[in-house]
C-alpha cells in the first residue's frame, strides 16, 4: 500500500518537466538581447523586466524567493547557458527541482 501511494505521488508531479521552458522563455531571450542589442539602456531595462517577471512567477514561494530568484535568469540561466549550452542548463534545472521536490515528498517514507 505504501509503494502504491509513493507511485501516485510521483506520477502527479509530471509538471516538473516543464521547468525546461523557464530557461527557454527567460534565459535564452536574455542571451539574444545581450548578444545583439546595442542600446545599453534598453538592454538592461529588458534584463531587469525579464528578471522581475521570472521572480514574480515564484510569488507563491514568498517574497524572499521572488527577490532571490529574480537573479536566476541573468546570473544562472544566461551565464551558464552561454558557457555550457541552454539544454544543459535546462536539464540541470529539471534535475535540481525534481530532486528537491521528491526528497521533500519521499523523506517521511524513507525515515
């Protein structure tokens, strides 16, 4: 019965695979903005707006998460995407979120 409950919990979290799109919608545009846009004022205004929008998308996690996660698109997704590729960044983001969520769910069953 416990294994069945665990499987139901795991199967209900398929939306974690959609984390890939966070990097594609927020990190990849920043890459192109910083690569091709010449107007520094507009470039950094768009960067701030995209970062704030990303942070606000995590409002359900609280204000501190909004502030902290606002730096993710530029400093993590864009920077590591340039260095290692955006697919790699997205896969690492998916793995990180899955490990974090599943550990919180499964920890009571494992202890």
